[in-house]
């Protein structure tokens, strides 16, 4: 990466004018984030170095179009922070001033830029870099599916800005497009100039159909005829056959045809690449055999994309016609629709209808391969009812999020070494985990601690004849859920089992509905949550008969009960038999499954009723203590921090001199280092091998620290629109270990950490000369032992 030339650091301050108009918080990429400037390249056709025979007839019908540089990745406009510094020092800055806040959508793009630049890091194993690049594109897909359509609607209606930054919807859309074009350019350069050639050097060659030998092409053609052709459906578009409905994120061909013998009469058609056809095909260099299995020794052949094969055989779908030209396209649809919960008699049926309709929501974005003829582009724009600013052109394969599948290639040397999570002795199968939990609270930190701890807790609860009931929340179950299976087993053994299944967990609705229906069929009490209120708390509650009375045990987590994500998400989990906490959980389950309004909980902070108010109380208490005694200190570790009220409370704490350190993986609306407002604030983000997902809230409290963890981020939806839980870590040993072994290493990280600057951009940290590399995730892996002081 280029050397940093930005003068502003995390500890320097900027000054805001006393009165400012709503400004556009334009965040330029810090110099440290950008690759070194490259001279303009001559237009060229990118090919793979594989022996190339004469082009096929189908390939010859398409004229290769060179990829050309499109725009500079920097802007001449000064960053907001620099512009602010030139203004005179203010007497007082109102916390309503929009210049104090970064727009959440633009902050999200800065988050995805960090993912992209992680893929650029040559110190990361090659296949993991490809994985990070696929995650970058997957994130973009979800961003457009969830966030952009509402902005488009607001811009069309002339709606007023709603966020604390006061950036208009139209300006947000303009900045989103500018920034996305910039980072996608960088992503294309990364793939075409670095990753793809590097893979080829390691004998993982992604070739083109036209580059293969005749024998390889013949075998591919045979595979196409037998395994792909039968499932393809050509769809003509004419007066009698309207333009077909295009499903969200599917790969499609738009084709221009001419009937043989009737030159000049052009027709159009669409062919969808079925999602049950393998994207990657391996073609052997030895015997030219074709297999969709990425687990083979790919160094002995090449990989072909299935859409490339289909493109070269399109004429087989239209006998009597000649393919004049064709092009790939992909659309992104809005998935953030409304579920009419208040009007629904059956929430399950309402969510099922919503999921079906979502596949065909309004089109937000059209992606096309660069070089598609203009008449095909015009055909798509006309039939999809789009405008030009919704079109994005690519020189790399569309749907690049699928390229994460290359991790299935059996090349351990090109991946991070396998990890071996530990299982604490308390959760070994030959021990009674309830006896251990009754002795003391136990805490685990996934994936360093195996998710098998949670499964063992459930397994023993399901099989133990003394357990009489289990209550469980499920937000993202996963397609193969061992948690759901143990709940089913417990019910088969006669226990009372209650599952609170959140049907509205975005993109997991279908899996959750399937599990809910199976559990209902087997006698589990299934509750589908509330209309208008998601249940995001992570709770498992076990009631066990011991010596003639009932004893309660609980697991409280920060992550979903999903065995797959628990391997790559860092999450905390607490096992406890604490009476007050169990009383709170019992009350909360009664609220979730029945009716009730609990105004006070003994230990838990629960949204939407008590969590926000209690966090505000804790922040203000820290301010009051700091004014009397000094040493005020707040640490917040979360995924997102954009709630307007909480940001103002943090700014007030900083104004009072309280030290506030934030570790925010994703979007953050704060601006550190503003004179008179946030001089004691620092914000950093950790983007590494594992996805940071745990939420931790620390308050120094005059030397009597209080630490909470749980499921809630500092977003309005978490604090006001969901059932969330933060629980105190009451055991002083566990509390100290969480801070010393997790939080402090992340505050010291100098290799995967990004520091937020006052202009809304991030600066990647790197060790100073002579300074030792400190990778927090590696350090935690080496030293974490949560059960010992």
C-alpha cells in the first residue's frame, strides 16, 4: 500500500464553526488506503495463458472489447476535516450540527472498503484473499438489496433528510454511486492484475472456453449436452411473450438473434443460468475429463465458468437461428419490503408470502459485462424500466460473491492454517456441565472455544431425565441446525420444549420457517415472535429438578445459535445459574411467549423497555464520577454505532473529559478528534481472519468496573425496535479476563486495525519502525483462557 501522507491523526483535533449549514460529509479514501498510483494502461484484452486454437463460430460472433481505465480514484475536493481546520475556532458547537456526524450509508461503504483492502494484503494467504474479495462483493449485493431502494424512493418524493448528518437522499445516492464505482474499479484491478495471475502461478488457472484444446472443448460440449442443456430454458421476447420476470441476483443472458435465411429480422431472448448448475467446471489437462468437483487436484487442469460454456453453446437453444450477439447481466432487487404484520392473522403465512414476493421486488441495480453492445443495454433498460445511474459495468465475472467457493480447492498452503478450538474441561462429555455451572459462572469465546460447549449443554439437557423443560430463542438456525435437532430430541424424550423462532431474520426466513414447522409437528411449543418487533436476544433456558426442587440454568450469547457461523464469528457466551439473571430470563420468556410488560429487570438490560435508558444512565454516571474523581473511561465494542441519541451521549461524555474508546467493526456515525466535542474519543475497527461480532460495554465506574455483553448494537433498531439482551459479567475473574484477554489486545492491534479519522475515512495501522507486529486475533488464540485468572 502507498505510504500515508495524511497529516491528521487519531489524536489530532479539528474545529467546527459555531453555525454550519448541512454539509455533504464527503469521505475521500485516506492515502494510506489507496494502492500506489499506476500509469494509465493501454486498452487490452485480458486472456489466460493457455494454448489457444482457432476460435469457435460462437466465439467469433462476439467481438472482444478491451477494458479501459475509466476514472481516477482520487478527488481534488478537500476532505471535510481539512476544510473544517481552516475555519476559526468555535465558542460552542451544538450537538445537532450535522457536520458532527457521518452518513450511515457512506460509513458502510468505508467498511466494505476495509474488506476490499484486506483482500489486497499480500501477507494474507492467496485463497483467503479471494475469499475476502468475494465477501466484498457479497456485502455490496446486500447493501443494494437492503438500503438503496428506500433512498431512491425518498429522492423521487423529495423527502427531507432523516439522519443526524442531514444529507439529502439525492446526495446520498450520488455519493454512493461515486464511491462504489471507485472501489469496484480497485476490486477489478485486484482480481485482474494480482489475484487471478497469482492463482495461475500456483496452477489454479481460470481459463476461457476459446483457450482450450479441441479435445477439452469436445468434452465440455459433451458435458453441456448431458448436464446443462436439458435444464436451460430459452425465453423469447415478442408481442406474444412479454419480457420475463428476472429473479434477484440470478445470472442471465440477453441474446440478439436472426433467423437463418431471413436476414435483417432481429429477435431478442433471455436465458437464465440455473442456480443448480455448478459455477466452476474442472477440465483435466491429462485426459480432458470434466468434473464440477473443486476438491480434485486442480493443478492438473483448468477451471471454466459454466456461463462461459453456455455462452459458446447458445445457438443449440435456438435451432434455425443465428446468435448475432449476447451479453451477461444480473439484477439486484429490493428485499427490504414491508410485512403487513398488523393486518396478518397468521404471521407465518405473512412471512412466507413476503419471502416469495421478495424474489421479484423492485430493481435497484443492473450489472452487465463490459462490452455489451449498446442495443442490448438499451433493450434491458427499456424492459426493466431503469435509468443510466442504475447500471454498473464489470470487466470481471458477474456474481463474484460465488468465488468464495474456490476455498474448497484442496490447497492447504494457500489458506490460513486450520484452527483447533478448545473444549473447556467443564464441557467434556463425561462431566455433568450443570454441576460445573452451579459451582461458578462459565464463559466461552467462540471460535477459540468450540461451539460444542453450547451443543453439549443442550445435549445433556435433552438426555438428562432430571431436566423438565428447555426454552430457546432462535434467530438464524442454519440449514443443518444441531441446536434444533437437540430440541427435537428433548421433546421426543417427553420434556417441555419451547422455541421462540424469529421468522423475520432477513435472508434466513425460509430456513427458520422450515425448522419451526418441523418442531411444531413434533410437539414443540413454537412461538413466532411479535408483530413489528424482532426477537434478537440469544437465550437458552434449562429447568432441572434437583433434590426435590427446580433449579434453572441459562446460556446467554452475543451470537446466533448457528454452528457454521460460530466457526468464523467471534462471540461471547455465558453459562450461569445466577438466581437474579435466571429470574430475569424467566420473566422475559413469559413476555415473549405470552403477554406482559416488565418495567424493571434485576440484572439484564432488555430492549425496547430498559436497555437504552440504562445505557444512558451508565454513561451519565461515568460523566458525574469523572467530574468528581477523574479517570472516567468507557469502552464500547460493537458492530454498528449510529443511533443519534447514543452518539450525542457519547459526545457529551467526551466534552466532560471522559475517555471513550470504541471498537466498531462496521458503520459508525461519530467523528473523533473534533475540538470541543470529541477530543477524548477514539474509534477503531478490526478486520481480520475472523468476523468480530461480540458486543461488550465497559464502564470504569470510579474503579468498580461494570461490564456488559450481549446481542445489542448501538443502532436505533436494536435499542428501540427489537428484543435484545445485555447481561452483566458479575464474576470479577471473568470480567477481568474479558477486558485483559479480548478488549486490550484489540486496542493494541497494529496489523488488522483501522482508525477512524474526523473526516469519516479510516487509516490502516501498521507497526512503526522497530515496533513488533501485534495481531489481536493471533494473540487471543495464543493466550485465551477465560476460566483462569
